[in-house]
C-alpha cells in the first residue's frame, strides 16, 4: 500500500514538473515573440537597451522567460550583449547590412527561379493576389493616421510573408530551411523599420510577381535581384546618420568606435 502511495506521489510530482516546464516554455515563447515584435516595429530601436526587469514588469512575468527570450534573440542576431554596455538591440555595421543583402539576394533569386519553373497555377494566382494587396497596404500608409504604426507593422509583416510564400512554393526544403535559419527576411524587416523605409515604387510587388509568373527563370532571377537590392544604400545612410545624431560616432568601416551611450527610444 505504501509503495502504491509513493508511486502515486511520484507520478503527481512528475505531472507538476511537466506542467511547470510547459508553462515556462510558453512564457519564454510569448516573451520572445513580443520583444521581437517590439524590435521589428521600431518600438525598440537599434542600440536601445533591453533591461530584463523593466521588460519582465511590462510583460507581467518573471525574469527567467525574459532571459531565455533575449538569449534566443541574441542567437538570431537581433540583440547583442557587450561588456560595460549590456544587452541592447543590435546596431548593424554597413558591412553587416551589405552582407545580409548579399545573402538575401543569393537565396531569393534562386527562390524566384524555382518558383517560376515549378509553381502551379493556384500558387501563381495566389502570389499575384498577395502582391497586389501588399502594394495597397503600402500605398495606403499615412503618417497623419493615428493607426500608422500598426498599419506599417502589418505591411512589413505581410511583406515578409509574401517572400516566404515564394520560397515555400519552390518545393525545395533546403532552400526554405536556409531562408529561415539565416533570418535574412527578418533582417530586411528590421532595417526597413529602423531606417523608416515606408514607401516603394508603384505596383512594386505586383511587378515582381508578374515577372515570376512568366515562367522564365532568367527573367525571374533578374527581377528578384533588382527587388532585393532596392533601398540598400538608403538604409545604410539613414541608420548611420541616426547613430551619428545620437552621439554614437560613425559607421564608416570596421574600426568604428565602441558606442558610449544608448540610442534614444524616440523616433
């Protein structure tokens, strides 16, 4: 009888431990997604400190899931931890920005080629529909609109989803995995948000979709190559100027000095 009671106790304790683990995992995921959204929306700009206690208080949770979330974001390259500075939103150098643009171009041009060659009619129709709706989202942005920030965040999110849709319908799992592991689409979102890139040429994504729908891999490659390089110089210039205005020196090459202060939280 005692043996049975003891086994029941162990089983109940095991269930409690498993429940606690799931709860902690869920909280860490929530913290990760929320802080990631804050960064990508521009609420936390490059260089802004990410202090665990205020974040935990804001989220209404303990330090443990927040710490796990920040570690995950650091592993993905959105956050950095530096001696005497602490944890903050990563400040990219021009070399890092160009590197992400180069990698994105390499992956997405191949994605475009394969989509042009392999995508079926329903996926082609869906791509064109998504591209048109995305162009409408960007065209409808108005800084005087009190919902501007929310609408811009949605537009950037739909932009990322559009490019992932193209990759997903190539039928190439290694290519999809490479895009997801490299986070190049997320970095593009971060850079556009940090540099306040809010406008694109008219029908920008529709024209890309139409090039892919022609079924010519070479034409699709050229269209995506042009698409993924758009705005790179402006992004570098604006992020560099932002750092300079806030007393953080220049981004003119790999020998840039260590930043002495955190960037202001305002725009």
